[in-house]
């Protein structure tokens, strides 16, 4: 199989984690006789520095002409700390979602027993957690009309949805539920918001076509609480843009590290894959960032290409590294392995070089310990 991939390193730790994901993809290509060709493109702060725009037209053109997009991270503190900045890295991220019509953000959340101790949530609550969040990505308050009065003392952000925007992601979520445990939870604020009432009405109409799927409705404040108290109750969560942004980040505490979570953004013609974590500029260039989120995003890309076996091999490799303690600093701040080492170990597993009983003393070169 031949596939063209637009690779966007982005900001902060983005280049480091994307390179590891590409290394894993190249290993898959080598072992399973595929060919992946990458075209480099700019987005975010790196694009602003190079071109003055957060989303250069060349990046959009590359993405539209590719089979998929692999993205690292977007954001830089010099923009966060400047409320007067007219061009911001995040504008590039919102822009590419809009340009590619990436209307559905898909974020799987699974807990790993060997990492249960890292989460502040009780182990009992984390056992058997396996759900997926479908977040609408191109509508809502992030893309609505914005207004600030002349003296800067009042501001307005408009939340806007059309029924067809809700229907297209709802169909994806219902289809996913049919392939899983046939349960869907809509997260909204229908007791207060007109847009949420539209969401609820639309979901009720679509649910008739999926009689096997049990549909539940939770207000977002209750959903946020239930994610902590009893996350095992969820199968497929469907929600609008801002609510999905918030609860998917909240869900990351269940796994023990934001660096472990992947995501896919699906559109009409292509898809974009990126780890859930931010740019983490404090760790940039230190080879300590967690590449697992990016590598699992690459696994989701393989699924998107129809290469389910290869995707499973990557996930098994990730599981092997975690179970054997080959983890980065965010997971074990004392005995940790570097970003590139974790990538190498995952590639070794794919090559069939991993063994069931690991002698960690043989992997000392890139290991970091506090003496």
C-alpha cells in the first residue's frame, strides 16, 4: 500500500513526538511491505515565525492532496501571555479543521493496569475503563461570531449549531456504538442552552434508526463528575465542541498521563491524527516527552487506511513497553527512558526483537536515573 502523509511537527515537543510516530510508521512499512511518503508542512507558532501566518496556504494544499495528516502539537507561551497578539498558533489549528472540514474528533480512553497508581482516581474506579469520545469539531462557540466593545469592558462569543452539523457526527458515534457495547451517552446542557436542546432533539430523531443502541443523556456538569466517580459506565460519549474539549482532557487523568492519549479528526475527504497533549514547551528539545500519544495516533491512522492488523501490532508494542516499565519521565520521574528510546523499543517489538522476559540492564545506554 502506498500512502502520502502530510507531517506537521508544530510547536514545543511536537517535532520530537512526530518523529517517533513516523519512525514507527516506517517500521510498519518495512515489515508489512507498505510505502509511506511524507510531505513536511508548517502550522502554529513555527508557521507564524516562518511566514507570518498560523496556517499557510501551502499547508492546506498539502493536506488536501494527502491521504492523511500527522500533527504534533500547537501553541507557544509567548502568545499565551500576550492578549494583544492578533495572530495566534491556535488559529492555525482551528483553521485547518475548518479548511479540511474535520468535523469529528475521536478520542479513545483506555486505562492500563500497570499505570493505575499514577492516577489520582481510586483504582477500583479505573478498572476496565474503555470508552471513546466523539467531539464535534467545526461548530459551536469556538467558531461562532465574536465581539468586544470599544473600551474592552464587554465581550460576546456566540455558540451556533445547525442540525446537519449534529447529524453527521451523530451517525459516526452511533455506528461506533454498534461496533462496541451499543451504548451512547449524549453530553449537553439542555436545561439551559438552546443549542443543547437542538442536539438532544436531533439525537432522539437519529436514535430511532439504531434501536439496538441504548441512549442516555447527561448534563455536562454531571458528566464531568461521573467521569471521575464511575468512568466504567461509558462506552461512546457524544458531545459538542467546547464540552468535548473539556471532558476529553479531564478523561486523561484516568490513564495517568495526558501523553498517552491519541486522537483522530475525521472529515469529508481526509483525516488528521494528533496526540491529545499540548506543546509542553518546557520539555522541548530535551528528549523527555512521551511519544505514546503520537504513536497511538499513528495506529489510528493505520486503522483509517484499513490496516487493522498493523494498527493492532503497534498497540501491542505500546502495551509491551508500558507493562515492562519502558516509560518516559511523565510516568516515572526517577527511572525513565528517553523519547527516542521508547520509539526504538516499540520499533524493536514490531521487528520481532522483543522478548517476554526483559533484562533491563541491557537497555542502559539511553536510560536516565537519579543517582
